[in-house]
């Protein structure tokens, strides 16, 4: 049996599909916006892309993560983590500078808690990958020398790159990050989020 769809019915069907699509994208963008408010990134910028500068960047990473590991085992909240780190900026810089000095580097490190823009980033963890949507995040930024080389980044809260217990609110946020990757049409939606956020960032510059 043939089913004939009139123009009005077809227009209504197309409108419904568009409405559902817009609703899905809008909901996804709202989820991304909420997630950005719940996360602390860590960002280490190398002095240059020279092999020695890139190698020492990773040495600084390892030393700093080991030094601040205890700061991610507090009350399990983003606010508590940031409060701990605010009192550790000098120690973080000292740790980084010790590594730089031992490697014979002619520059020093600067550590700061700031808000900064990130493009969409993909990260591997325990054999799987997850992506963080583009936008502005709170971040612990460590700049080595001029900071003109390729960077290393991770998620510091929840501690997805730090050997710390993930529980309480941190565990909830971690699951939100992982669940985001299960969203239908995930990558195209991420691309749309990055396009919108990059336009917003450009307007604010």
C-alpha cells in the first residue's frame, strides 16, 4: 500500500526534524557551558619547539603533578581545589624552576591561576579517549620561558591526569565528561560548539 504525503504534511515533518535537531544542539551546548564551569584545566607551555625545551616541559609536568598531588585529595570540590592551589603558586614555580635549573635551561617558569580559551581537545585515558569542548576554562597555567612552544594540557579537576582519588563531586563531574562523549552526533556538535565559541572569543578580544 502506498502512502501519499501531502505538501503540508511533508513541511510539518521537516519542521519537526529541524526543531528536534535544534533542540538537541541547544541542549548539548548548554551541557558544554555547564561543564566548563565545573572543570579546572592544567596547561604547561614550553619555551619553544626545540627538542630540549619540549623534553624539559614533560619533566616539569611530572615534577609539578607529583608536588601538587595532595591538593587534589581535599574536600573533592572545585572550589576547595582552587583554594589549595592558590596557596601553592610559589611552591609550584619553585618546583618547575628546580627542574629547569637542573636541566641547564636559561629561563624560568611562571605559574598562575587564570581563565583562558581552549580549542576542542582530545585526551586518552585508560585506553579510551574523551574530548573537552572549546571555550573558556579556569586553568592552572605554567609558562616556561617565552611560552612559545607546543603545550601540554590535561584536566586537573576532576583529577583525570593525576593519581588522586576521584570521589564526591569530582566523580560526578568526571562522569559528566565521559557521558558527553556518548551524545549522538558527538563530533559534529563539538565542531559547532568550537565555531560558536571561537566567534565569541574573537568578539571579546
